[in-house]
């Protein structure tokens, strides 16, 4: 939101950002030209504890996070403030449940819902249908997410559009010579649904042929709850790791046991600050992202391409949109160890192909995922669907 906000300000927009107020913070401030409004979330954090009722009391297709009980006081306070401050467009992130609140309390504002996950296509059919009718524009972070929304709500398809995420400029600034490197890098949550155990097994199969290479795993060991990954148990690719999603405490021991097969060759780095990632990318020969989950977007592969690294990724969710198979990397089927091992083997054995794919990936990321390009597209969509001159962004996080 800050990256987009800065660029909209530079293009002459008035931009407001509504966020949670922490103790000791000012109610309002100006950050890079963005009007930052901090709103208290009392007593929303008490209501948020009701999320323990998901899958126990609340129906599987209507979890707390898509209900009217999700941050209702925050939404109402923001909506009233928007009405007083006179913003023309309200840009909501993910929370379709806020649309009725803003339509009621800020009736003069145009409403944009920006969806970054599968929730609209998965949950609360009738409630979501009514809410989307209130939006002037429904944005999705990928064609994968957008087509899921359009398939479920064809009556609203004409007001849906894709706005891909942007990549931090620091990734474009690092040196790019993957042909001179030897390591395979993964960045993200070290979680079952990300295919990390499959990546370890694939690397173990080829490690003896590439004695100078390591598999470097960066990120927190943090499985997601089953209700976020595969809420209805419909995805067969998730079934082999479902036990770890339901009993996450066992995942760490499993992962450490797998990594112990190759001491010093399979390295669990742990979490790192985002500003450290460009340097880590620059030290890798290949970036691997063999996720099992249908990724709504998948930021790490795009960052890797911006850093000039070839990507080996699964055909999951939005990844075929961002990774060009055979040009900026190689795509393999979800959950299949042998093709993953073959792809890693092929690229580790061919420095020139790594260089060519890395260069193509950097060009591709520069052409399609720079924040300036994203901001220009967003302004074009505003002009088309809700012509106005002023913008407000909202966040409950």
C-alpha cells in the first residue's frame, strides 16, 4: 500500500491510509505525502478471538474472517472518517464484509475491493454476491484469483480486473550472474503446503552429481491452518501433507529430520528481514518454489526473477502467469518429486542456461511488475470504473 500510495501521490492524487493505531502513536501524520490515519481497534481484538469457533460452531463456508463480526468497529470508524474527509475512492483490501459498512456510512465514495486470496471464490456465496453488488470495481492480484471470482459470480464479471503485485526495486539492483553460483534457494514459509519436503527430497536425489551445491531454505517454520490452505478438503495435492496442517507441531521435527540427511548441504537458515533477501537471491544459482498450494500470486518467484535468478516452480495458482516456462524458468507439476529433481539437475548442470533465463526473468519482472507500472494501471482502472481524483487505502492489519 505504501509503494502504491507514494506513486499515486507523485501522480497528483491525494492519498489517505487508514491503519490500526498502536499505543503512543499519533492519530494522524504525513508519510511521504500520504495522509496516515490511525484508528483504534477496540473492541475488535476481543471479537477476533471468536475465530476459535471456525470449524467448531461456524459453518466451514462462513468463517469469522468473512462475517460481519470481522473488525466491525474499525470498519465503521474508518467509513465515518472517510465521509468527513471527503475521499472520492475507497480502496479496500480483502475485506468484502466492509463493503456494506462503507456504502452506508460513506455513500458518496466509490468502492474498490482488492482481493489477494481465494476467499471470494470459496466462502459465503449469497452474502458475497450481495456485497460485490456494492463495489464499483473488484480487483484481483492475479488472473487466477480473478477467474475464480468471475466463475462464481458471472453477474459481476464486467466489474472485475487483474492488478498484479509489484516488486521491491532493491531486487533489480543486485548483481545478476546465476551461472557463477551453485546454490538452490527457497524463500518463504517453510510449510507443508509450500512443498518444502518435496524440494529436500528432490535435491537429495541429485546432490551427489553437484557436489558444490547446497539447498538453502530461508523462512519461518510455520504451517498454515488447513482451513486457509484447503478449507473443504478438495485438493488432492494437499492430502499427503494434511496431517502436518492438522498437527503442525510434528512438522518441525519432520523437516529437521529430512534436512539432516545432508548435513551442511541442506541448510535451514530461518527467517530473515525482507531487506536481506536481495543479497540472498544474488548468492543463488536457482530459485525453487515447488508449492502445493494454489498460490493467489506468489511473491518470492517474482522477486527472484527481478534479482536475475532462473525459477523452478510448480504449476500452481498464479505461478504460470508470472514464471514463463522455458524462458524465465521451468514449471513442474505439483507434488511430483521426479520432475522437480530433473529441473534442478538440468539447470545446475548448465550455467549458460541459468544466465539466459535469469536475464530473461529480470527483463520480464522489469516490464510487468515494477511498482510504477502497477500504479499506472491502477489509475487507468480508477478512471474507467470510478472516475475521481482522490484515493484512500484501508488496512485492518
